[in-house]
C-alpha cells in the first residue's frame, strides 16, 4: 500500500487491484453516481459498522428480518380477514339477499298490476254499473306505481350508501385503526336501517 500527501494536507493511500476488480468498482460507482473514492470509503464504513464479513454473501440477519416481517404481514392480513373482511362479506351477502327479496316482491306486484289492468278494461268496456270497482282498481294501480317509485328511490339511496362505504373503505390504509373501521361499519348499518 502506498501513501502520499495532497495539497490540502490529507494523506492518501493507494491500493492496487486487478483490472477485473477495477471494472466492477467503476460499474458500482457509475451506477450509484458517486466517485470511486467515495464509494470505496462508504464500503469500508459499512463493513466496519455492520461487522460483516465480505466473504459471507448469505446475509442470515437480513434473511431472518425479512422472513419475520413477511410472517408479521401475513398474520396482519389474516387478522384483518377474520375480523373485518369475512363479517363484511357476510353483511353484504345478507343485504344482497334482502334486495333480491324486495325486487322479487316488486316483480310480483308488476304481474298483479297487469291482471288489474286487464280487469279494468273489461269493466270499462262491459259494465258501467261497476264504476266503484274501476275506481278501486285505479287506486290500486296508483298504489303500485307509488311502490315502484319508492323502490327506485330505495335503490338510489342504497347505491348512495354503498358508494360512500366503498369510497371510505378504499381511503383506509394498512395502518388505519380498527376503531375507525368499526365506526364506518356502524355508520353504514345505521344508514341502511334508516331506509
């Protein structure tokens, strides 16, 4: 190893190494965008502080740390799945079944509406004396129309609640407290119950 002084008073030392090592050093410095001397000093400092042996390319400490973090992450996901996602899916399935029952009910009312219209046309064309039946059928049709309009309003309100829930849930990060998530679920349930 050679030693020489610079004009700034720093003592510089030189290390001789082969061309292949020099090319590797140049590539590392170029990739990092730093001078080779700085990269070399940082490498020495790294090995000094970490007490690692440069021959040991299998960094067990790093592997163990990554494995532990991976296990923690998987555990967190499983906890979220059992605490939040599964109950949420159950609730959404229940709401979907309720909506289907409502739709089936209204579809059945639509069939009833057709029957009433046919009966009304027979009454109008045939018997004028039964005008009270005609007015009753008209009020039933109006009630059905009101129910259909109410159904559309209910659908719109439910879509609005669902959209708000999805938007709020998507805004949560991985570190969002469970309390905020629970408050969102409770708030959404209250909105649905108001319907």
